[in-house]
């Protein structure tokens, strides 16, 4: 029986191919999505931890050992932490790659002097060794080098003290009677060293405190000179040091050894943190930045998997349906063969055995081909990294699941219908073969309406339960109730079936051909065939419409998502690039014009200020309306009752004009034209009242994703406050692609960035910065992956439909040829039926797909800062999909025509 | 109406290659059939009767030899030319009727006319069906007709375009004896009316005896050729 099955598969290559193709596509898509999700989760982990500068900060809870000393007098003595020893112990822990000591001491204004100059601002002292600089490039040495006996200064401190390398500064250390003289050996830039300025205090942990004046000493100097003085000060009756110093170990983990899956990685990082804490119980507070980042990614990875699976599920279901469809087309031929086997004496057990072998063989062949297809597609779209990023065990699990899905699909598509057929009597079967095809079950049972009703119920319940509203979770992460995606899926099937039902009803209502006139050969035959057996086209129409609808919805949704993501990024940044000069460095006059590097088409300065409106403190943006309109995207939807250009023109025409947020306008009942009296502060901090006039209301303002209350002109603000420094600059690029933006960013850093340290953000970095939220999902990747399979499925669906038509109607075609019908007419007939299915499927698929895309966009609106106002249409992708269906139709019709031409008229006319 | 044409076969063979070896379905037949004659082809199963009919109908091409129908040598015709020959010269009647299932009885008949570009032959088709006793069934689909009725529609389709040659492959094979007799009556009457040449392949001796000439085949060869007078009495 096994050899019979194998021979049967080889003897009927077209039938075998049709059976296998659906399974292969289902497994290919399933495995492709599974591999992609594995890879995405791994990438998500890498992206989540990439911005973490310091993995863990182990802070000594009693940095001066004063509590230990106090405790020694009363209870069991707790020895102070020996940081050097602890450093070695932590470094020896598995998974730790480096450990560096860091000391921090904040001193008040006047603590540092150089010659006759005294620093009249607070000073921060850092203590670390040169290895710290190697491990943490956030501190960039501009000139000189750090050594054990000297000091390194920030440019601001050096400037304020009027000292350079080779000079000397003196620092007043609390507890030390004399000033501490330190030769200056290096100047370093701290403008990118935000983590060093983040608060370690439990109450304000992570809060950034910018201190421009920095002095760095070695840990040796810290241990032997500074710490003893501080201890002496702490032990004094009236200590002069108000803020305790920080003593910490900055721990860097071996990130390559972290699991790619964030959930597993978190377990490992938490284990390392606990190991560090256990070394000196109760004496360390470990700030675990890595676990915090991974926790965000962990939740997102799970949601991403769910979202990917839901977006991918229709494709898998579709491929399975295609497999079932192919199986049903082959059923007639297989029944005939089984009847022949019965006639030759084969019993039910043997027939069942043949069916089982056939199912297993098709399942295995289809699954292997599908896995190869999944691998191949992933390689083609994303390169080798897509397969090497995820852990091997994750991949093996995905392979196992894909194979199981393949066998399940085959069992559902081939085994169950075959087994059902076997239980029937031969006589009953032959009657069935002669009978007119029954009305399909979905049509009889009104499954289309049932699916649509279910979609409406699920959608309503989800809406009432708040499923369409975003749920804020930690940080910027967004949680989305995933079952909201069920409604579009049910709607997809229901609307497609309903569309086909309407087509059938429409065709049935078409007036019959004139009884007294047959009409042209092809036209007369085709119209009668279409009208009288339109149901025969329904299955093919459903399969192809579902595929097209899925492809269209995916293309529309992914393109809209990408467009809106970029719009969000532009809104967040304010333009293509945002350049923020370091607050630690002074901006020279005309600094803005130096930012006009190659590729930049416009620059606009923007500042922020706090304004007092009545007794409310309100945030105000100060813009130059003329240049701002050149750099920012200002959709009219941002403004209320006025267009964007009218609003900005209002500011140009009246420099004392002001734009007010809708919220502020409602709170203070401000109408356009009303005076708005606010209080600002001058550069010296002196309050100054300013009278503005409201010229417009807005809902959103570019560059301020968190919202802003007022937008005033730069000229009015400067006149009132004499504050001229811009907080940041918005730059419009001539070309806004990623590569051009990166080039501009590099040019800015190497040009004006040499004078004033700059933070350059682009729309690309804004998108990437969202890596810990769902908004950063690589839906484009998933879209590309599924588009490949949608095109394949649409084409395969069409080919299977035409092949099925040929199988079912070959006797008819042969009869027509025998009666003298020219081959061109036979082909035209075939093309007419296939073309009808193609056109209806494309139209129906486009309509249903657009509806699904609208629903998807609606559901995922919470992912966007600015709600999408319209659907973006990727004309090229849609044309490719339509082209694939039309091309497959043409190719399959040509192939079928050739097959019909080659069919032996004599043999087939003798059949039955 | 096409003019009845004489048929001439000279050394016609039709061989097939199968996994079991070479099959000589028709093996060197020399034969002449007069225009307007009625001929039965008989013989055991697999003797080459249907193959011979297929060759005469231009459904198949001889492996070797010459096959003339009127002035056309079917052995040398291209596929499109054979299709033209079939739709203009030949009326086929198949054992399993082979009606197009989505066309009504009258449309099946009209289909044959439309093959020749005749678009307004509806009345002619109805008359034909009426003459075959199917006037009340003209608008029925094939699966609403009995076997005998379907075969009569098949006959009507074969006659609709007034062919020069009517080829019937076991036309009564699936019918009871009474219906068979009725079908043969109709066929012979139509042949007389059209003056066409009629070749019938049959196992049924009763059917064969009603035709002027009976050709007996065995293993692809013509082993007997008997003629009868118009009353059915053998003359050679």
C-alpha cells in the first residue's frame, strides 16, 4: 500500500503539486512568521538595552562609613564596605564583563579657585580611573589625559576658572583644613554623560541635574585624600557637607551572554543583581538599569508576538483554506480511483491505509517545502542576520510548531474529507457524482451573516469593555488588548462570503440569454455557463478574494503605519532634525546660521519658557514664525477654526500675537482677538508682564509631543526678556531619507559641533528611540514577508482554481473540441470564466481589504501620537498584487489551454 | 446541407505505444465507402472499431496510410483544419451522449450550429427536436432528461448542421431495446433525409442488420465486409 501510494503521488504530479502547494504555503507562512517573530523579539532585546549606558550601579548605602562607626559603639559592628575588594568580587561573578569605581561629590559655589579666579557656581567632582573612560565613552576626553595625581576639567569649569592643561586649580574639600591643589592634565566633554548626572537618591532616582562645572580625580586621590577629609567633616559637630557623596561600582555585563529573549534575559540580569547584593547584604543599593530596560522589552515582545500572530493568522488560515480547496477539487478524481480500487477488491481498511499514507506523505513533503520556503523568504527579505539573531532553541521550537501545523493542515484538508467519503457506500457515492453540485454549506447556513454578526458582537463587546482604548503601562510602553483584532478577522471572512453571495445573487438575476438565439459561440456558451453554474466559481472566488483582501489590508495598514510613524517622528522632533546645543556650553552669536550645513534647506530656532497666566504656570514655545513654517510640518488639523498657514501668518503680521492651546483657551475663555496678559522672566530672573493678543488656537504643536500651552514670537519674547539663546534648532533637510539625515547629522557634529557640543536627533533616531514601545514594531518587515506569501497564495489560488476547472470540466472541453470548437474559443471560454473570477476577486478583495485596513488602523490608533487622518495607499504594492493575480490567471489559462490541446479526444470520450 | 462524400482508406494504421508494448488498434485497413451509404462496424471489444470511427471523424490521425473523405486527406490535415472538418462535415453521436450539462436541449443543438457561425438557427433546432419527439423538453437541462431523451438530443445535435458524414459510437449502448429501436429509426430516417453517409459502431447485431453494409474487425484488421439489400437481406 505504501508503494502504491508513492507511485500514485508520482503518477499524478499535478495533483500531488496541487495538494502540496497549499500545505507548503501554510507552513511557509507560519514558519516565516514564527522565525520573524523570534528574530524580532531578539532584536527588540538588543534595541531595548542599546541605550542603557551603565548596566548596573551598585551604590554604597553608607558611603562615608559613618553609620557603621556609630553602630560599632552600640551593637554588632558592621565593617564599612571595602570597595576595592568588592570590585574584584563583583568582577569575578559570571556574566560580568567589567566593574569600575565611581565617586561623586557635589560642592557649592566658591569651592574651586585658580589663581585669582573663583568658580561662582556649584562644582561636581567625579572620581574614576582611566579604565572608566574606556568602558564608558559617554565622557569624551578632548585634550590631555587623566592620571592619578592630577585633575580633568569640563570645558565650562576650565573657562570659568581661566585655566588650561598645565595649569592648576585648588579645591576646598569639607573636612580638609587647606585647599587641595590639583594640576590640570585634561579637558573632557561631559555633554553626553547624562547617566553621570542622574540622581541616585531613592526619592528622585533618575532625575537629571545638569552641572556644567566638573572636575575629575583618580580613585586613588579620592580614597587617600578626599574621603578621609569627608569622613572627618562628617564626624565633626557641625559638618559643612550638606549632600553625602556617592560611592558606587558601575557594572557592565557581558551582553553577548544574555539570552536573546527578553524574558530569559531578565531572569539572568536579576540573578546577577541579587548576586551583587548578596556580597555585602544591606550595604548596597543596586540600580539595575538593564533589567528595567528588559522589563519594558519583555512586555512589548509578548505583545509583539500576539500582534504579529494576529496579523499573520489570516495568511495561515488562508493557506490552510487553499489547501482544503485544492483537496476538494481533487476529491472527485480520488473518489473515482477509490471506487476502482474497491471494484478490484480493496477493503475499507486498505483504502484507509492508502489515505493515511497519502496524507502523511503530502504533509511531510508540504511541510519540508514550506519550511524551505519560510527560510528562503526570510533570507531573501532580511538576510542571514534574521536567522542568526534568535536563540537556536527558539528556532527549533518554531520549526517543530511549523511541522505540526503542516501535518494538521494536511489532516484537515485531505484526511478528514477522504475518510468521510470512505464511509459512504459505493452506490451513494456514484449517485453523488452524477448529481448537480449541492448548494455550498456556507451559503445554506448563511455563514457570511454569522461571521459578520460575530464580528459586530466581538467589536461591540470590545468597545464597551474599553478594548480600543490604550492602557498605559510602564514608561512609554503601550498595552493593547489583543482580542480586539478578532473583529477584523471575523469581518474579513464574513464580508468576503457576503460579497460572493451578492455576486451569485446578481448573476442569478441577470436575464437569461434569448431563448430563440444562441448568440456567438464563445459569448453564448460563456454567459450560459456563468449564469447557470456560478456556484462552481464561488470556491475559487472566495479563496482569491480572501487572499487579495488580506494582501490589500496588509499593504494599506503597513503603509499607513509607516507613514504615520514617520509623521509621529517628525511631530516629535519638530522637523527632520532637531539640534540641541549643550547647555554646558555658550552659543556664540549667529550660531544658528552655522547649522546650515550641506543638505539643510532651512533652520529655525526654538526656545521654551515658563509663563505665568493668571496664577497658572504654563509652558510656552518661542518660535520665529517665518522660519518655523519652513521647517515644521503643520497640518491644518493641528489648529482649530483656522488653517496652519493663517495661524503662523497671524504671528508674522503681529509679533505680539500668540497662539493658545485649546485647553488653555477653554480654561481662560480666550477667544481669537482677545488680549492675553502673561508674566515672563528676564535673563536675570526678573518678572516682566507682557501683553499678547490671541491669533489662533491649536491642538498640537510640532516639537512638543507632550503638549505646549502657548506659542509666541521670538521677537516679542526677546524684546520683553532680553533672552536670546535658542533651546534647540529645527532643521529641514532637502532630502529626508535616513541616509541623508545621517549625513547631515555627521556634518553637524564635525562642523558646528566642534565649537558647541550638540545633541542631534533625526526622525530616524526618534523612531528608533521608541524601541521599547509597540510603535517600534517592524511591521514593514512583517508586511513584506506576508506580501510575498499573499502574492504567492493569490497566484496559487488562481492556478489551483483553473487547474480544478480543468479537472472538473475536461470532458466538456474535449466534447466541445470533438464537435469542432476551435482551440482559440476553448481558451477564450476558460479565460472568460477565470477572468470573471479574477475581476470579481480583485474588486471584492480590494473593498474588503480596505475595510479591514480601516479597522486595523482604528484599532491601532493608540500607537500613534497623532491619530491617522487617512489611509495611505501604496499604489506599487497593490499593482504588484493585482499583477500577480492577473499574471497567474494568464499563465494558468495558457497552461490549461495547452493541456486541453494535448488531451486525447479519443481516450476521454471513451471514459465513463 | 453538405453533400454526402465517399470515404476511402488505403493502408490505414493506428498504433499506440503503451507500457505493455505496441498496440495495433487499426492495422492496415483498405476500404471504400460510397457516399450516402449506411455502414455498421462490428467486432469484439478492443478490435479497433472506435479507433476507426475516430479516424473517420478526424478526432485522431492515422499512424500511416491515406484516409480520404471526399477530396480531403485527413491523414495530412493540421489540427485546426481537422477541427474545421469536424464541425462542417461530421455529426457525432457518442455512447454517453456527452451533452454540455449547462445548456438546455435546444441550446445543445444550437451550439453545433453556432460552431459554424449560424446564430439564428433556433427554429430549425426546435423543429429538429420536435421531429425527434422532444418538443416539450427543449428547455430542459440534460440532467432532467432520461437516457433515451438525451440520446435523441445527441442525434439532433449531430444532424443540426446537416453533415455529410454521421458517425455514431454505440448509439444504443446504454439504452433498452425498445428505445434502441426507436433511436435507430430516427437515425436512419435522418440519414435518408439528409442523404449523408452513416457509420455506426455497435455490438448490437440488431442494429448492424439494419444497415446496408457490415464491416467486421478483429485485432485491428478488417476480416469481413458484408452487404445487404435495402430490405436487409445479405447480398455478399
